């Protein structure tokens, strides 16, 4: 199916690895011109080369920290009129809320709530003027089912979700949609890093812990980032113009609720 985004300009944040990279790859395969942003230049340039090789798309790499004003300015200088914006940033570390101070909370909210809002503010009016816009925020399944040790993430991402719920109803009449994708456990470096800590605490090897954890997912496995990327591409498609303000859970059936 042609998703109708060939030639559109996409800005994808935290895209050198994991879910952000998968989104950039899927959008590029659909013919979008992709600007990818991440802090690590070496990994970012390799990702850009991989996407170009796999898709033939035009890919611009911007090595910057998207959670800073300077990083956002650099990203928007490279892609000043994005038709597609994929907001993404590494989540805050796990822990016990008793150990977090005000600075920890501010850092989490700044990265996972205020940074996406700043990028939306900088781009949404241009999308409205061009009568096409797709904004996707990569959040977490913890928005639906909070994860105890990820309190910083639970709070910041839920705040972004509440903000989006109101704005998305105002922009959709202009063919500008805003949606969130909520990943469960995907086979990414970030997941392995987090589970390595849990494995050590449990006296297991990482391989043992990964196998045990995968068995708790109804699908019987961790998600493939490419699956996430394909969902992102559809949410950004011309065909998805009637979908806005929604939270797409993609977790292999882990969330136990009906709604």
C-alpha cells in the first residue's frame, strides 16, 4: 500500500538506534526525506548510511542533543518545515522515588514532556499552513500500566499524553494529526541495558534473564523494532488523517486490560 508520504520531509529524534532508527527506516522506505537526530555522531552517521543504502532516500544527520535548546535549533535548521515529526528521547533511569531529588524530576520532565512540546510548538503552525502534518510521540506502555521502578518516566510521559489529548482535537481539521505510540518490550540496546541491571540483582546472566522475561510476554518474544517502525509509518500516512489524539499500544499483548 502506498502511504502517500513520498517527498514529505520527516524529522525523527533519537534516531541512531532502536525505535527511532526503525521509524526513520520505515519512513525512508515510503519515500520521505528524513532528517535524523541523535547525540552520538558515529552511530548516527552509520545509521544515515544504512538508511540511504537500504532505501535510496535523502537522509540528513544532525548530531545534537534534542533535549537542549541548541539541539532543537540545529535540528530545525536542518529540517525547517517538517511534514512529519517523530518525537523521541531516551527515558530517565529507573529507581526508587525516595532517591530522586528535584533536579532528577526536572530533567525527566524536560526530556520526555517539555522537549516534545517545544518541537510541536515550533512546527505545528507550519503544518497547519501546508494542510498536512503528522506528529508521533514515542512514549511507553507505562502510560497505560505504570512500571514501579520507572516513576520518572511514568510521570513525564503521562504529562505529555495529557497535553496531546487536548491539542490533537484542534489541529485535525487542518489535516494535522498528533498521536502517541506506546512500546512494550522491544529488543533494543536500551532494554538490554535496563534488564542487565535486573539480571545482576537476581543473580542471573543477562541471557537467562532475557529468556525468562520474554516468556512473560503473551507473544512469547520481544518486539522487533522494525514492527514499531512500520506502525509509525502508517500513523504518519495520508490514510491516517482521521486518527488523532490516540495512544497506540504495541506490546505483544502484555497489557491485560480491555480498554
